[in-house]
């Protein structure tokens, strides 16, 4: 092989190898930093992976907020209208975080199906609900309506 061709081939192979390594690293980093959104129903049913960073959203259940007297620990339940998910968080919650309002919690799900949150986001005014939460609530409402219709049809058939 001619020395010039050999040198060009080595250069092409070096560029190809470097490009492959860079693309591989970028894909690995994107996979590690992905934000996956799950509804409380999906998490409670086991569809959401454990020990993977994810987001869960829904309405804060009335009467479910429990705060520690001696720390910033707070526990509450999120619902999508079907199931409830327990969330634990240590830190300062947003000022607009209240019962009966939409919230998104980011963190990991432990073995007891409790979301150990590292961040809490609350809706910022009375007209706004995060799109993911609104979609999840609408889907839950539609499923509940379909289940009631199916149960009524089964009762009529008997």
C-alpha cells in the first residue's frame, strides 16, 4: 500500500473511532439525565422503575400533608384521581404548595413505593396546571368513567 494512502486510512480510522466514542458518551450522559414522568397510578402499579430519577405529578390530597416539628421533612400524597402515591421530601417546599393543588415531585421511588423527592414544584397560579399533570388527570378521569360504564353494563346484563 502506498504510504500516502496508508496515512489517509489511518486518519479516517482515527476520526471514525473518535466520533464513535463521542457519540457513545453523549448517549450515555443523556440516558443518565433523562427526566421520566409517571402518574401515581403507574408508580403504584409498578410500571415505574425503582432507583431511577423520575417525576411524578398530580393533586396533593387534602389532609395528607404531614410536617416534622424539628426538621424540614414533609410527607404528602399525590393523586391522579385513581391511586395515591406517598412522597417524602426534606427541604423548603414552594410557597404555593398547598393541599388540593397540583404539584410535581422529582426523585426516586424506593422499595416501599414511596417517592423520595429531591425537588417539589407547585403550580404558580389558579389557572395553570402543568401539562403532564393535566394530561394524566384527564386520562385517569376517562379511565374511571369507562370503568363505571363497564360496571353498569355488567350489572344490567345480570
